[in-house]
């Protein structure tokens, strides 16, 4: 049986303020992603969280250490304890572990002090580990290591992760843990934060925070198809004009009801310019993202207005849906009108009296969505 190491990543909450990496950093031209790429991280210290569930802080401190070396050529030991302790002070979670986005925001707003001012003593109890007093000296020490921002990467798409690694050197991501040796496979043991630095085909390589005795002197790998990667973040500078533009994009949140054997009903709330509009939705049941018979996975999608020859009119198309193509928001009434798409309506009604709820006023609702967003693209979060 594998030695069980400490975990500690929490699944980030959906946040409409998140900025996708593609909004600030254009992907590499199609076909130009190398089959193999390794960032030189040989100079980066391997950290050890021991029995403290502070992997999120350790991963971010590792990223900051690399970025500082990349910019200055110097290796500075930065304190994971500071990042984790401050996150625990505001994450409203009494258990060990914290959220990557909170730690990323702390690194952006405050930076990270060195271990000279905040020693990373992971042999302390968890209570003592997170008990620090942020003095002026600590703030001054942390200030030079502030980041310019962070952007989300679609962890469900291998090429998105590869793009981010090639262009930024390292990124921190959350993986699902099913075993504690390399290669790490997805499972039900919990979530763990690591730092990706390279890939070779379907294999991704990472820096861990379980000490140099783990894996290959603290480094490991996983096979993309056997792992679940979420909450991937690239540490990048974000210009103010991009920040304002992305954060003001039209958005919608679709909250699903539990699926029946035939369909999934839901409610979509669209927001734009301080206004909101509510629609009813109908999709196929959740059958594991199987083409033609299942709804698509929960997640965040960009929806673009396109002209469809199939529907002989304009529809919103969801971009970069894992394992699927041709996913639209369009008009319809019954579950049999979709093969994975989303149909809108104003209310539910069993139109054909077959025992399944349908949606009504669908064409009117689709036009209302176009009008509400002024035909612009929008971000859709499906819960």
C-alpha cells in the first residue's frame, strides 16, 4: 500500500471575475505545440509540507520562486506558510486545506515574504502553523514578490495546459488523488496542488511538495487520460484594459436540477450591465458526456453567436467542450430536440403529455437572450 501523504486543495468556487488565460495570452499557432517540452526547474527547491495540509501554499510559493529566478537569476526561499495562513484566515473553512484562487489573490495583492521572516516550520501543529502575526517587516519583505495577476487555464484540455507551460514555464494545478506514487492517478482520496513544468505527449511532469524522498527527488508525473486536472492557474501580468474588459463580459449561470432518465431541467440567469434575466433550460440526462445522448459536463464555457446552417439561423455555440462538438443554445421544446445542446424557454409544461416536462416560448426566449446580450459573446457557468 502507498504511503499516504498529506493533501489539502479545495475546489475553487465559480467566480465570474476569473480571467481565462486566452484573454491575455494568445495560444500558440495551431500545430506549433511541441510534442515534448521541459522547463528547467533544476534550481528550484523541493518543499515538504509534511503533515500540514498546505499544498496550495507550497505550490504557489514554488511558482513564485521560479518566476523570481526567471526574472533575477536568484533563488529566494519564499514562505508557503504565509500564503496558506492568510488564506485560512479568510476561507471560512475550519478544516485543513484551502482554495487556490484565494492564495493566488494574496500573492497578487501582498506578495510572499521569505522564510527568514516567516519560517516554514511544517512540524508545527496545524493550529500553530497558521497562527502568524503579519508585521510591517513581513509586509515589506513580501512586497517585492507580488505577482501581476493570475489567469485560469482549462485543465480539461491537454493543449491548453501545454500552451500555458510553454509560454509561462510553470503553472499550478489541482489533481485528484487515487494513489500516492508516480504516476499519480485520479481517485477519491482527495485533491492535491502541484506545479506542472513539462510534458511528453500524454505525460505531464510536476514538482511536488512531499519532500525529496518522494518520486524522482520530489518530482513526479501523471498520464493526462488517467488524471483529473482542475483549477489550473497561470501567473501572468494582466493589463488594466484587459482586466476591465474581461470582468465586464456578459455572463450567465445555469443551475441544473437532478437528471431524470430522460432529461435535465435547469434555470439560467443571465447578467449584464447590472441587469439580469432568467430562462428555463432543458438538456439531455447526465450520462457521462456520451455523445448524442448526454448533457455536457459542468464547467465554464465561452458562448459565441454564429450562423448555423442546421438551424438556418443564429445560435450561441459553446466553445471547447471536452469530448464534444457542435454544442449550441437553440430553440426547441422536448428532450428529443437535443443531442447534448441546451434549449431555452420561459417556463416548463408537459406539452405532449408524455409525463416529461418540456419548455415553452423557446424561440421567443432565444431571441430575448440575443437581445439581452446585444448579440455579444458571453461566459456560461454550468453548475
